[in-house]
C-alpha cells in the first residue's frame, strides 16, 4: 500500500492543544477528508498513521510531520488540499510527499530539532551573546533533575548548537537540540540556560516555537521530506 508524509504547522490558538488532542484532531480530519485510508485490523480499527515527536502545550510548531498509509495512490496537491480543508484554525497543511517502498519512519529520519525562543529586551544584555558560546564550549556539565522520576540529565549533552540573535525588539535564542537518543526535556534545557545566563525566569511555552525537525548529516540539516538546508536556514 502506498505511504505518504505530510508536513503541517501548529500555530496560533492550536499551539495550546495537547499532543493527544492534536492526534485526535488530525485523525478526525483524515477520516473526513475522503482519502482512501488504510486501517489496522482487529476489534477497533483505526487509520494507519504515525506521528513525529510531540510538542509541549503552548509551543508552536512550524514544520511538524505525520505518515499515513492509503489503500491506493492519490494525487498529491488535491489530496493535501482535501486534508487541509478539514483542519481547524491553527493547524495548517503545508506539503505532502509520496514515500518510496520500505522508507524509514519518522523516528529514524529525525534526530534533532530547532527551537526558537523569543526574548524580551531586558533578558539579553550584550555580554550574554558571547556567554552562550562560552558555556557550550566549557567542560562543566549542566546537571538537572526531572521532578517526575528523579532522572538526572547533563543538559549540555543534549544541545548541538545555539545562538542569540539581536532583534529591534529584544532578541531570539535559537537552539539545535537532540531528539531521540541523548534527548533532554526542553523544559530542563531552558531552565539550565536561564540559570547560566543569569535570567530571572525561564521563558513561558508560548514564547517557544519549534522551527523544524531534521536529521543532522555532515553539518547539513535534512528534513523528513528530503530537503537539505544549512544550519539556521529556514
């Protein structure tokens, strides 16, 4: 059966949907789209759909992904339009691609994520622009404990790269972090960074956007749709 990969955005009020709510909403939209969905067998069949890494409540996502299996091949543009028309406000269907036979699933083609954090002017003294680079290059571990199970993470090992970009109104903090093996919860990353950078409070989820999901290869970022980009290239 043919398989497809769809890219979508989770923005505006939809950013406040939980991961489970997003899954239910997307599955409902697919059923209403009229596409020839393939279903699992058993007592309670459901569409054969697999989703990329979850997003925290309040965090926007500009390029999220899910894979689906259909009973027959379909035209890409018309099918994407049919799916997108069933999305609620804040979920936007962006692109659709056919996958080759035996293509790897999303968990195998995603190993890093780019997050962008909006910073108010008072949070970014000039000295912190250099401090971020110094912190990443230091040998000192950044140990943080997750409250729910007591697991301790070395936060710095989960950060692949980072930068602070001044803007007319404040700045943005860009972070490239690991996904899957070596991943550190984003909340712990931001808490540790704010502690090191001398900030008063870590940013709220609504200040955070996941710009994209990638596989890092030879210094290049490869999207789940096979597009290759340089670091920090949108």
